[in-house]
C-alpha cells in the first residue's frame, strides 16, 4: 500500500498541484544549491564585493532594505518583483550565488525558492551601510539658549557685587579724612600764640 502511494498517488497529486513543474524544478535546485561553497567565495571576495554591493543597495527601492532586514517568505512574496530585480543586479556584479538564484527564480518564481533567496539576503545584510545620522536642528538653538542663560547669570552676579562694594569705597575717604582733621586742629593749636595778661593800671598819685 505504501509503495502504491509513493509511486502512483503522490506523483499524480504533484502533477495536479504543479502542472507547470515549477515546484519540482525549485525543489531540485534547492537540493543542488551549495551554501558552503558560496559562503566561502563571498568571504574570500568580501573586500572586492563591498563597494559594489553598497552601490546596488543604495540604488534599490526602500522595499529591498525592508526585505533584507526582515527576510520572511511572506514579505519576499509581497515584494517579489523588487526582489527579482535585486537578484538580477547582484548577478550583474557577480555576487556569488546570485546568478544561480536569479535564473531559478525566473523559472519557478520567488515563493518556492524562498530558502535560497533568504540565504542570499543574509549574505548581503552585512554590506548594508549604517544610516547616517543627520545633525539635529535643535542643538544649535539649545546651545544659544544655554549661552544666553549663562550671560544673564554673569550679569546678575555683577549687579549683586556692585552695591556691596559701593559703601566700602565711600567709607574709605571719610575714615582717611578723620585723622587728617585731627592733625590740622593740633597744628592750629600749636601755632596760636599764648595770650599775654593785660597790664594792670597803676593808681594816680595825688
């Protein structure tokens, strides 16, 4: 019974659900797809491939970057046209394995070949350039506000220091003048001549 199922029933079902033979072709391709050899070749050519891959990625639509980041079969199927074109571009720069997968996709479509596509995208992912951080427009404004606040604080400190210094400066001349006045008084007292007693009149002689 088991042999009948395998030899007659399964092939018949396969023909019904795979009339054009795409799934069968995809299955055969996946069996022969040598991931180890491709990985080794990518590693050996990493320096040479990097600028070319970066150029292809930057020229690709945003959907591709999303698929590279989230390599789910459903997402690959949804963006099958963009993925197919991306594989073609990788094949043009001779990215290892891309030509094989691109040709297979042309025959069987992206859905049955999702495992091979995911493998290629995994190998492409390390070449994706980091997004450049744009300088925030708020930073200069914040720096200006901080500088203004600092200047106001300095001005306030100056204003607080000035009133306290004024009395000290005003008091200094007064204190210095007091001893000088005393010296002048002493000099006047010394210079003043001593008063002579008035002559006493003698009584007239009769």
